[in-house]
């Protein structure tokens, strides 16, 4: 059961780091630092799982997995501290609050301290830590050894400082957050950091107590397992707290993705009929939806503009009475206005593809009071939904009806 919890927390933190990965490309410096913290802790937690430990133990360096875990955790701690120090307090302020200035000073000092700490950990690991045989649990198997107590105290110095700083900043920020999601998210993250402070102090106390007052292996194992469960729980709380403020953004991205998927048939047919309308040739649906070279909201803005530009060009290739015929055809439809435009586009593309067609004076289209990209995209979703339900025979029928109307109007 305990092993399952290890895998679970490692998986959760890995998923969070993958979810936050776009911050590396599109985010600012402090958001990239936050992602670095998630990624570092994800690596550390993965190295803590039995499968990863077995894989690393094949390297002929005894207990190397423990050293790698501590290196990854130290890097993650430095990144988290940088994020917290740069996220609160405006640089343009004449006088920074004392707690912000102190946090930033710690963050600046942490890089040098982290470099020294990593070197010191490596030296202690290969000198004072007794590694005669591989250990199943690094702390339990080395309990009572002063070398490991010194080594782990050096390592725990960094989370001791970081959890205190992060806990204070996030708790303080939670009280001042404007939205409920930010208050809850920051509150949970701050609470998790105070849990981390308790965990760190408890671990140091266990290690030195085992040196000064020899404890039985069963007692040490119980205490280490209890603090490990505590640590895994706090990582889950951090993951939940960090995810809550982003649920709105995630929901917006999902809505944009669905919108792109729904208007794809309309966009594809129009930009394929009028090459050069889009910045690049249209691709297959799965290719277009899963490409990451352009942010998803920018893609939606481009697609709606492409559809509008293509419809503007299409106006010069369709019969003048096509819209009237399309409206007559769409009148029984449950959503007649977008259905009429869908018929107009479907039939217009047939007319534009005719070999004898020549550009003529533009026909009129109904005005639509769009105020932003979102409202325009919502309209094209309705149009595209009707468009995909129109058959070629129905489009040809509308085109034929428009030609009849035009011929009648000339009499």
C-alpha cells in the first residue's frame, strides 16, 4: 500500500509538471521557475519509487538513487524559492515590504548556497556515509550513523529554509487574493509548506535521536514511514492547491480546443478553396489540433479571420440571389440563421469550383454584430454544425433555386 502511494504521488507531480510545461515556452521567468520546482520534485518522487530505485541500483555506485533524489530535490527547492521570491511585491515600488526583500535576498543567496550544498552532499556521500552494501531504505538502514545524520542535516537545511519562506508568503498571499480559487489554492499550498517544515524538523530530530539515543530498527522504520506518508500527503496537497487556480484557464483552453474542432470542417473547405487565405496550407484535423507552434487562442483568432476572409472572397463567385435561396431552404431548420449561411457557403463553394465561373460583383451577406473573437467563433460553431449536415445534393438544389430566382428577376 505504501509503495502504491509512492507511485501515486510521483504520477500526480509528473502530470502537474507536464500540464505546466507550456510555461517554459510562453510563461515569464517566475512561472518557469515554478515549473522547474514541479519538474524537480517529480524527478525526485519518481526516483523514490521501487522501480526507479531498482533501475538506478544497477549502476555500480552503492545507494546512488538516494544521492540523485537529494540532488533533484535541491534543484526543485531552489526553483520553488525563486518563484516565491519573484512572485510577490512589485519591483517598481519605492520601498519593498521587508518580508519580500528578505525572501528575495534568500533566493539570490540560494544559488550559491545550493551549488555549495550539492558539492558538500557529494563529498559527504562518498566519505562519511557508510555504504558497504545497498540499502533498501536509506534512512532506516543507516539510522544511528553520525555520517548520515550530518549528510542529511546538510540536505534538510534547504527545505527547512524554503518551507518557512514559502509557507509564510503563500499564507500571506492567500489572505489577500481576490478570487476564491486563488485563496483556496494558495491556502492549500501554504498549509502544505507548513507541513513540510514539520516534516523536515521531524526528520532531523529522528536522525540525531538515533545517534544520541540508539533506537530499535522497528521504531526508526515506523517514524520514517510515518514522516514519508506525511511528505507524500503534502505533495498531493501542493498539487491540488496549484491546480485549483488554473482550472479556469484549463476550462478555457478546453473550450477553445472544442471550438477549433467544431469549426475545422468549415475552415478547411474554405481555405482549401481559396489558397493563400491562411498563413499555411490546411492539414488534417488531428495535425491541426495537436500542433503547438502557435498558442491555441491565437490559432482560434486566425481561423475565424481565415473563414471571414474566405467568405469575403466567395461573395464574388456566387449568384446574387443565393442568400435568398439559402434562407428559404433553412427556414424549417431549428437554428435558421446560421443554417442559411451554411447553405450559402456550401452552395457557393460548388459555384466557385465550376469551370466556367468568373469573378463578378460581390453579393451581399447579412451583417453580424460581432464584438470579439469569442462571439465570432461561437457563430461559426453554429454555422459549421449546420454545414457538416448539408449534403452535396442539398447544396446543388440551393444553387439551382438561386439561379431560378435570378432568371425570374431578369424577366
